[in-house]
């Protein structure tokens, strides 16, 4: 999300120049962060279930871990995308006029 | 009948220890249906002037009115609404979102305005057809020529049929043939219900214009400065410690 935010700084400015509010951009980036982290959590659960019977070492995964994982992922994802959120909110629409 | 009135507009900001005044007490008016060329050399404040008119930048002093709206007094949601529904912006470098198709770029501002997906897609198709790109709707910006990208940008600027179009040197990155195409499209947009402002230093634009607003920075800036302020170039009008009477300083003090 950090790298993506750096790459999209100009897009944020353009979207603001086209009438997007800071709140709308914030919500959009936050939604992306939630989707990405939930997808990662789902992938992790799938991989854990596949690997569990294969491993020779006995592995116990309590049900609470499956429930806690998405919540933790979303919180961590939002924290990690703090820079992206900050960039989206503070984008200067006038900078969209800058020549490349 | 839309009316644009710019009165004594001044923009100052600090940069590298200097006070920069790209726009210095500019006044002009434009009427509905007019094609207005904002003319001047690079660095004379054309883009800054358009940024203020499009509510992308707040001037240091002066007033901009569009019909009954005092643009310079807008803030927050009202400002976003003005940008969304009243102004269509065309950028020099096209500024299309590279990950979206031509259609996606036109649909984006419609989504921002809460237009339903199907209606937005329909509207985008109509606009791409209007600029002659119906067959390129699924192409990404990287697969389009400069002229085609600028036509997509024009379609994007028209999504809400705004009464005001501002275009910042829209022909700067185009070849001769593409320039003619874009100018024809822009000129055709200046019709009853809409005015078009184009910042340029291209003579081909001024020949089409109903009105030319010429910015002459050195003469107007240095002519008005108090003693002790030394014009360094077209933009810089005074060092920070010397410009005691600068509007920026007065505003900061308030």
C-alpha cells in the first residue's frame, strides 16, 4: 500500500481536481487496504489448512486463530496503509497541473 | 447565461526563501459561449490563474465569481461540488489514470459523483463517441497517442456537462495534426451554456479566441512593487526579508 500510494500521488491529485473529496479518497484507500489484507488472511487460512496434514510435526490451530486472523490483518493493514491514507487526504489538487 | 468575473486576483507563496507572486492583480471577465485564451510566456502565472478559477488553489487576494458563486469563498464540500459539477479541467499532460481504460477514465468522475454503474458506462460511451474514440474505449492510456489521450481527457472533463472548461496548455504535447483536432473540439465546446478558458502560448489558439487575456508578469509585477523589492526574474518579486509590504506577510500577520 505504501509503494502503491507513492506511485499514485498524482492520481490522488487528479481525482481531487475532478471533484473527489478527501473523505471519499480516504474511504477508497482504506477499503482497498481492507480488501487486500482480508484476501491475504483468506490465503493464509487456506495454505495453513493444506499444510497442516502434510507436516510431520503436529500442528494445532485453534478456531479462535481463524477468527482473530482477519481482524488482526485488517487492523495491521490499515496501520500499514497510514502513509497511503495520509497521501490521499493531503494530495494538492493544484499539483495535477504540473507538467511531467 | 454564465458569467465569470476575476477581480484583482493575486497569488503569492514562499519558495526557496523567496516570495513568489505568479499572479499579480489580474482582472478580467468572460461571458457564456466565449472561447478565451489566457496568453503569456512560460512562468507568467497562466496555470496558477486557471488553478484559482477551477478552485484548485486559493488566491492570496482578490475575488473570482462564477454566476452567483463566489469561488474564492468556497471551502470543504462546496468546493468539491464546484470542481465536480461546474468546472471541467483539461491538463497539459492529459493526467489519465494509467491503470484504467479510456472508458474507465471517463467513468471515474461519474463514480465519484455517485452515478450508478450502468448509467455511468452509458454516459462514458456517449462521450467517447463524441470525441471520436468509441472504438478505443477499452484501450489503456499507454496504448493511445497523445492526441487520443487528450480527447479522452476532454471526454472526462465533460462528464457533468460543466458550464466552464479550463484547459492548461492542452496542445503542448501534441503534434501539428493532433493540435488541430483538439482545438476544433475545444472551440466547438464554447457554445451557449458553456465557456472555455485555454492557457496557451500557441498562436493557433489565440486566432480562434473571442477574447485574449494576456499576462505580462515583469511589467505588472515590478511596476507595482514598493522600494526595496528587487524583481529577480519573471516570477520572483522580492526576497522574504525585503518584502515587508507583501500580501502574504499581511495575511500571515492577521
